[in-house]
């Protein structure tokens, strides 16, 4: 349920409504729009009658049942787009965000070369995996904590905030010490204990769509993080499994306008995992932005032929810079900036 307050409601009105709702055993989430404030009611909706009675308060315009199963993630509960900053980098406004870097952190020289390369190309956030979810147990599993330290070093050297994946609840604390954004990978989107743990860590969360996750399931995964008290969730479409084998996955561009309609959360596109081939990354980056994405996350490697993971889908730094130069005028046409 949401309680929509009348325009011009005072802080005391908001406080009064929140207190009454909490008194019924619910949690509240405030959404202050330009005109209206909405009090989101989180918890079991069965005490509906009690909540509906709040309609009799002078400051309440209406009490509405949210029809979507995801409540806090829904646009009904939060009509304005979510926007926030990560170390001064805007996420979710008219300014597009580009996160770029290697699939895996492999060594200091590799990470530094790629970090400097993506910074020169105009990236806003450095990506790089230290804990790697690999399909094969024989694949490179990541440098783990050593990789996190290298990411911190690269972040200091370039001034770029860092996004990196966390795979286990017990590692959330150490990853959060080094990362500015915690990535939940496609394979962990429904790892509910991990979602609850990242909800508590206070850092923004980049939540990738699972390769077989419906949009509703994905938004319910986001709901775990929001309901756990962390409002800073960034969604990321990274391709879903279909019958098509010419590309690694099928980048579901439909998901962008659908998510924009259903949710207020910012959404990025990952054309690297979405296609699996560097030659298609440029076209799908442009398509993703044209479809309304708030930014991109792109794999870049200084020597893709020898990369320890995802070399075939990685751009070299010069190709990344060329792509960024092509995206700038596109952003302008779309009424965004880059
Ligand atoms: C990655 O970003 O390197 C990664 C493993 O992504 P995904 O979870 O989308 O496969
Ligand atoms: Mn990868």
C-alpha cells in the first residue's frame, strides 16, 4: 500500500502518518516528490482495512494498494526516477554513466593499463572482477582480496570509483571496504541471503539480470535490497538465454522500456556479456542508450587475446575511446549528456 499525501503537507503531517503506520507494525519508506510525498508501507498487506482508514486524515489524498508484487521498486510507489551520486558521479539522471574495465583483475600492470585507458576514453567508473563466478571450476577464479586491493589502488590513481562483484554474504564487508558499488552477478540475482546482506552494507548495488530471470523476478530481487533499507539500486540488463547461438546471450533491449515503465530504478546495459563478441559491442551500446538505458558497463582489456576471462568480448582501450566519441553526439540527440 502507499499513502499519498496532499500537496503542501507539512513535515509534522508526514511524521504523524509515518508514526501511525509504524504503530500498526509496518515499516515506512518516504518518497518526497516535487509536489507530493508518498509514504510507502512495507509489510504484510493484510491489515489493509486499518491502513485504508488513514484516508480520513486531512493531509491524506488517498491510500492505494500497489498492484505489482514489487512495491518499493515500483513506479506506483515512487513516480520520480531514482537518482544518486557515487563519489560525484551521477547515476540515473540526464547524465549517462559509463562503467568500463577488465572482466577480471589479473595483475597490477594489467589493471593499471586498463584503468588509465578507460579513464582517458572518458569512463566514469572502473569495473573489474576480483571474485569471479566461472562456469568451469578450472577457469580463473579471480585474485580475490589481492584483486580488491589492486582495484583500490587503481581507483586512487585514476580518481574513478570502482564497481566489483561480491558472490558470498561473508565477503560483503571486505568487498565494501574497497568498492564504491557492489555488483551482484547474473548467477546470484536470486541469492536472497546475499541480497539481504548487501542491503545492509550501505553501498550502492549494481544488480544484474539473471540469464533466465523474468523482469518481475528481477524487480523482486531489487525489492529485497530496497526492503532491506538500501535505496541505491542500479539494474543491469546483460542478456538472457534464448535459442540463438550466434551471440553468447540475447541482449533483451525490450527490458529497458519495460523496466522504465514499471520501476523508478536506473538501468544500465552490458553489451559485452549481452553479445559475447567485441565486434557487436559498439552497435549494442548505441542500441541500449537509444532504448533509454541510463548508461553502459563495458569490458575493456589491454591485451584481449591473453585475457584470463572474457577476452573475446573485450574492447581494446583505443576502440573503447572511439566508441565513447561516437556515443557523445548520440547522447545529445537523446537529450542526455555523456
Ligand atoms: C562480469 O561482469 O564479469 C560478469 C560475470 O557478469 P554476469 O554476472 O552478467 O555474467
Ligand atoms: Mn566478464
